[in-house]
């Protein structure tokens, strides 16, 4: 009987009515689990597609809008990523693509009940925002992270027409400010806002419109202002929004014409009324004299972003050392080693630390920040699991200590500002240090390498980093062997981005099959030839092989000549038809035209 039970259970589940399966599946929320469910049987696939409400698309060219709506007919929330991550470092040429307009045109007809759109590194025009505002009557959430192409006129359309808007988050987007009065387009009946982030805006906004909006938003939990809002205006907003959980200040220094002591008292009293506040950010042009104004809430803070605050030690250390419950801290390198030592002694709950450079182009150190500060935090903060650390020097001993102190690390990104910098104490490569990181941190998901590195470190990564999902490399390695170790050894790798490394044709072609299991590969200023790109496209017809080269057509150079940039990604929709003149998508059929650019593809579409 026990041997038949699994069979009977399978039959019973597969004979459940579609409505029952949809009800069961609706309680499963992770994309990975939903995808697994859809592969069990045709019945489960149909039930899952009909009840899927949220979809995440990690690459806007991995699937087309038409395929999306055929696959999922009743989506309420979409999350789409556009340009590769290296776009954040200006490595993706302007005009490359990632246009949102074709998506919103298709969804406007297919998904009238769409409520949420979250975009990252996409080009979003005002027409797209206007179409959103008029097409989805119950639209609630718009998040534009690191997007571009739109103006405040598009935001005015969202404000005026999205009557149920709960969240408007502009992230770090580039917005053309045509008018600071777009906030006044929110109707007086709009009381639904829960989150408003306008920190990226460069120009003045209508403070009176902002104040009225905040005053009539009783459910507002997150408010992030831009630097044009001065500190003396903060009390008015905070008194209207004492329920805030996260708050981003504007400029944190007062005009010389105002009474400094009066501003200090007003701001301090306003913070005293914010009993639920957990996160603070902003602090542009911060004056140290005003930092004590947040003392009424510092013991409750779990998140503090000071990446725009040019405040130095000892004022910076004094502030952070009082935030005993911090879990997330972003700060400039003005914190120095001494400040990080104070954090190690005071912030025992810290889970994420990011230290950014105040002047990355300075010819030499402008602050006293070394490997010792990070070592101190690894010793004193037992819950630390995510690090982004910019510095100018590192040693293998320090990396070994960090790895042994914090084997629970899941994200480790070290950025030594000067490329190919060795261990300054021994002048040796940093292979052993990073090797210990991947050996001891068994749950590591994301890793960024820097400093002087040989192929040896990639051998360590291939052997030990079995759960690594994203790897970023720059100015590292000796030969193709380094890339071979990574592609052949990292079983869970989904995204690999490489710049200025001596990796070329042999390792890429030998491990071509690995690319079918990954989301994307980016290589710029490496040693991959145009000939290898064509061979890769022939081997992998399910991938788009994009050559990005601003020097002109690849045929104007020998096929053995390295291409400027290579972007390879999985797709179910074939090659895209919006490529500019400097992008060529290699055709997998050698008998046909071996590549296409935007003009030819658009003409034939």
C-alpha cells in the first residue's frame, strides 16, 4: 500500500478542479517556486498562468510584451529591468536601448487592471507616463529606479490621473525639471499616498503643494525629499507626518539669515514626535551642529544613509555610535577607520555596510580609511552579511580575517580605487585573501573583485563559490584560464560582468553551454574576437549575442580583432528590433546575414 500511495496522491492532485489549484497556487509568492510549479504538468501550468498576478523580468529583451501577455493574462504587478548593471558606471553607450514604451502600449490594452509598475535602468518617456495615468484605473505603485528620458510633465500626468496612487518612487532617476509645480497636480481628494521619494530631483519644488499633500496623506510611511528643501522647512512636514517610518531630509544646513538656535529647537522637537521612525537618509550639505537634532530618534533607527553627508570624524562617529540598533548603514569614507571602530563597538545589529569614496579621483588618500576599519567591523558586528567597501589599500591577512570572522557573508564587494593594487604589505596578489572569502563564506551570492589578481583566484572561485549568483570583475586575471575556472565551476552563476580582463575566445567558446543557464554575460575591453562572437551565436541559437562597438561596423576590421563590448543574454523572443547603429546582433544562421543593426532590423520588421 505504501508503494502506491505516492501515485494516488499524484493522481488526486492532478484531478483537482482548476479553480482549486488556482486558489492553492495563489498563496505561493516566490518567482522560483511559481516557475517550478508551472513545470509539473500541463494542468498545473495552466492553473499557474491564470492565477499569476506578479511577474519579474530580469532583462527587458529576454521576452517580448506580446509573449508576456499570452503567457500571463491577468497580471497586476510588473517588475522589469533594462540596461546591464555596468550602465551604472557609464559603460553602456547612450542610446543602447531598454525603452519602456513598447511595453506600456501592449499592457495598456491587455492589463486594464494593472496596479504596479517597477522599472530599473529603463528609458521612460513622458508619453509612457501619460499612458500609464490614463490606462490603468486602479493604478497604485510606480517605482522608477535609475531610469531616464522623462520630465516633470510626465510626473504631473501621474499625479493628476492616478487617483489611487500609493507609491511614487523616483529612485536615482534622471528627471528633466520643467516645472517645480508638478506636485500641485495631485488632486485634493488624493489621500492614499504611502510612499513618496523625490530625492533625485535637482530643482526647487513647490513646498506649499508638498506640504498640502503630506498633510492629507495619513498613511504616509516613507518620504524622501530632494536637496532643495531646506532644514528650516522640515518641522512643518514632520508635524503633519509623525507616523513616518522612513524619512529623507533635504539640505541639512540653514540659511545664514535664519535664527540657528530656533531652527535647532524646531527640528529637534519635530523629530521627538516621530515615534515610529526607523530610517533616515538625505543630509545634503549637512552641518555638524544640526546632527544632535536627530538624537530623539537615533536609538530607534535601523537604517541610516549618510552617503551624501560630507561630515567628518569626530562628528560622524559621535552620531553613528549612538545608533545602537542600526542594521543598515551607508556612509562616505569620511567615517575613517576610527569611525568604523566606533561602529564595531556600538552597532551589534549591523547587517549591511556600504562605504563610498568622497573623492575617487583624488591622486592619493584624502582620508584615513584602510583595511583596518573593515576588519574592525567584521570583528564587532556578528550579524554583518553584506559589504560594499571602497578603499585604497588591502591585504591578504585582512581578507582572511574578515572571512573567518564573518562566514555568514552573502554579499561582498570590495572596490580598491587604483586598479591592480597588490597587498601593500607584501606586494603579492590578493588571490589568497579572496580565495579565503569564497572558501569560508559558503552562502555567498554576490562578489565583486578588485586589486592585483591572477588566474589563481578564479580557480578558488570555481571550486568553492557554488552558490554565487553574480560576479563582477575588473582589471583581473592572466589568461583565458581564469574565465574557464569561473564558467566551469560556478554552478549557480546567473550574471557575470567583466571589464578590462585578458579573457578571450577559447574559454568563452569552450564553456558556451554554461551561458544557456545564465541570465547574462557582459564583457568590455577584453580579448573576445568578432569571429568568436559569430561562432558563439551559431552554438547558442537561444541567446542574443550583441556586439557593441562605437568604432564602426565590425566588418571594417579583421575578424580576429577584439570587439569593444559583448553582451550575451537568454531570450525567448529572438533578436530585438530597436538596436542603434553601434549594436550588431549576430545571427545564428551562417547562411543568412550574420548580424543586424537597428536600421536593417526596423526596416524588415
